[in-house]
């Protein structure tokens, strides 16, 4: 008995359909943006991860329709290798909120591949660990940059709050003139 292996398209279409269910507004647009970026990554980086035979299959598919050829012909194990690239620069979203969604989507997609036994952990343990490490590293960097940004914002608020007080003090007349005592010295 030969088992049919689903293509990347046959994996991503139902995954994103379920992921988008019940979402609206900006959250939905972010998930859709992640899907578009992932599909772009698959088609851009796919040639890097495919073997000679797979490249021949993709080349013949591209002869019929170039757009989405890798997603229509390649399988879950190929998707795992693409995901290792998708959780590293230059594929990481620049917008922190979009990046959070990207990392969550990749995490859930990877879990789905394993849960539905579309990939075998023992066969792909290294790239699966690379995906996890990429997600962890990106989240750490995101948290650090968020803390730095928050600190800078707090310092700016403090500077803006103190600046009027400082300028009011330097613009006012000396305290000896205010006190009326010529022997009074400012400290």
C-alpha cells in the first residue's frame, strides 16, 4: 500500500483556514501577512533545500505555472527545512506585533506537522530543533528590544517632565533678589 503524502499546499491551506477561523480585524490581517510571507519564503528559498530530483519535478511544474510550484509539488519534510529559514533573518518580520504572530504561527504549524504525523521527529530532529531554537532566539531578541524601547520611552517622558522645571528655574531671577536678603546665596 502506498500512502499519499500531502503537498505543502495541502498542508498550509487547511492550517491557515483553521487559524483564520473566528479572527477579524488586525489580527486576521497579520495572520494573512504571515501566510503570504511564508509562501514567498517557500518559493524563494525552496531551491536551496531541494535535492536534484525534487528540483527536476519543480522545474517541470514551473513550466505549467511558475507561481506556487514548490508548494504544489513538495511535502511536509521540505516545509520543515523552509521553516528553519523562515524563523531567521531576513525572513523575520520587522514589526514586533507581526513578528509575534509569525513565531506563533510557525510554532503551531510545526506542532501540527508532528501531531498529524506528517513528519517523523526522529528523521528530522535537527531541523525541528533548529526551528525551536530560532523561535526562542527571535522571542528573546524581541523581548530585549521591547525592554530597550520601553526604557527609552520612560527616559523621554522623564526628560520632557523635568525640562520645563529646569528651564523655569534658570529663567527666574536669582533667589537672593527674591528673598530680599543680599547675604542669601544660592547653593
